[in-house]
C-alpha cells in the first residue's frame, strides 16, 4: 500500500502552453488528474492544453485542499502565487 498517495489531497496550478493562462484545482491523485487535463478530459480546461504543472501543495484532507483551492482563486491567492513563483515567472 502506498501510504503517501492514499493520505494526501493536492492543490495544483497548471499553466496552459497555448495561452499561458493558469488553472487551479484539487485532486486525490495528481498524476491521474494531470493526465486527464492533458487528454482534454476536463470540462474547464478542454481544448486549452497542453499544460505544464507549475505548482502544487499537499493537504491531509479534502476539506483543507478545497478551501486552499478557493483561496488561490481569489485576488489575494493569485497575488500569493505570483509572489511565490516570481523566479519561475521571470524565466518564462
């Protein structure tokens, strides 16, 4: 049994390589969800890929992950992400 995979929920940030827009979500299985985005199997990102994963956080429960996702989608959350990723963003 893979305890790490079974215990965490992930909040993630994707960047579209087509239009450079960011997409935030949360999931229990980050690899599977990322592949769904890449294969256009997600309603919100369908046709906007390919994507690259540029940031993620791990949470111990789904409630915390969902709350963090909601926060990161706010103006303050976006500001946090831009500050957190400023070195990455200056390279792209």
